[in-house]
């Protein structure tokens, strides 16, 4: 298989019953995977420029057993922790999306299955709730070195993104969340997903097969896939102002801003610092680079 498989088959019962937009993307991810995290800038740019053409749905996959035992103190677990830390640090240096590999030595994941289950529990409160939860979970994991296998951390995430925490707790311990996660794992197995992340893209024409893109590629590659699936060159939506972009996404990396606006990292930093002076954003240094938080409670001064 090359970087994508244009003959990837979908059975009729694997396609959605209706598509309000011409394309649908199934994003198969491992929540602990640094490469999946590094795809965030690309997805943000796709949503900003071509969001009118597609809907996005995340499926949780990965070999959860890989992370079991990394909290134990043994030579084997120490070697595994070193490999995970190296993988994270390498991904951060290549992608510009910070991952702090020290987590695997200081605060390793105690219950990876529990963390994956929490994502499905959040989705039971709606698709948007699931997206918010997944993003915040990754921030806590990759930037703050939090053990997202602990229920207290999972509850904190739920509260921070505005979920009904009582409902979340019930769902986290429900059969519905277990079945939802099992369906995700079954889906990735049936789709022969062997690499994370994988995007499976198809259109609303029942007689056409989907395209499976395995791994991370430049933004232009995904635009070409869109063009092929649509049968035409998609029209680019006008970019929002940087302030509006930040208001929507709330917490973003310099890398994400840089890619979305086609700026160098230096230019993105300069533009963001201008908003910092206006008290529109807060600057949040992380191990690799910088994130910016929209200050929704602070109005810029009138000049």
C-alpha cells in the first residue's frame, strides 16, 4: 500500500445513511500517540478552509496493551518508558506540537483503557462535547504531563470543557461507553488500520470507494485527496481574523496558527504578541514552543 489506498473498499453498511456534506472523514487515532497529536494543525486548517465540504468523526484505536505496565518499576518497563519518551520528543521536534516525554518517567499512564473509555463517555453528551473533551485530554497529557488514566483527572477534564459531570461519571461506568469503544476498536480492525493516525475519506456517491490515508503528510496532500474525492477543486473559505480564530478554538499552538494562516513561526509569534499586548490572549510556554489562551473574560482596551 502506498501513502494512500484509492481502492479501499467500503461495504454499504459501513457508510453513513446520509451525508449533509459531500465528504466524510473517519479519523482513526490513538489518544496517546504523538503523531496523532501532530496532525491537529492540519485538521484545523482543513476545517477552517474546507469545513463546508466535510464532517469529521474520531475513532479510538491503538494497541492499548502497549501502555500497560509502564508505571511499574522494572527494567522492561523502564526500557519501554524510554522508547515512548524518545518517540514523543522526536515527534515534537518534527511537528512543532509539543509533547513532554518526561511524563513516561514522572507520571506514566496507569489505566490507558480508562482514558479511552472516557472519550466515548464524553461523546454520549454530543459530538461537540466529545471533540472538546478529546482536545483537552491531549493538552493535559502532552503538555501538562497528567496521568489521564486517573478518574480524578478525567473528571477535571469533563468539568473544564463544560460537560455534565454527574452524567459523565455515570457514562464512564456504563455499558454504553464500553460498547462504543468496542465498536471503535472493531471498526479499525475491519478497516485494516495498522498505522496511527489514519484518515478514511469518502464521498456521498454510493458507487465510489473511499481513500485511506495512513500516517502524517503535508497539508497539500490532503487537499489533493479532497480534490479527487469531490471531482473538482474545492473552493477555499476566507480565513477568519486571528482574533476570531482564537475565540473559536480558545487554546492553540503557535504551530497551529502558523499553518492555518500560512505564516512562518516567527510571523505567527509576532501576530500573537500583538494580541498579547492588547490582552486578547495569554502566552503559555511549554516544553517545545508556545501555546496561546484566548482571554475571553478580558476585553481589549479601547484606543
